[in-house]
């Protein structure tokens, strides 16, 4: 399994901004001020919302019902 570090950094940035209380629109604006998405397209609110909805998956290393465990790329939230 190969982890795409550019995508990892984008997910980490989205998580950090979301944890700061930034709105989806503010996160999109921040992302579009930096490197483009891996596919070269600008960031949009739909893409960011989908990532925010899945942040818990990036903390656990589990993706759906797959038996394979992926490396967790986000630190667990403090309880």
C-alpha cells in the first residue's frame, strides 16, 4: 500500500482547519490558496464535506468493512 503524501497533507490541513471551527467555505478558500488537488482541479465544498464526513476513518486506520487496516493518518481526538 502506498500513501500519497500530498493527499495526506491535504486531509491533515482540512482536519486542522475544521478543528479550529472554520466553515466549509473558509476551508475551501484556504485550500485553493495552496497546492491544487491531485487531479489538478480546484477544491470545492462538496469534496471538502465528503472528507470532513470521513475524518473518523483517517484516525482509525479502518476503511469500511475491509479486513485490511490502513495506516491512520490523523491523531485520535482527545476524549
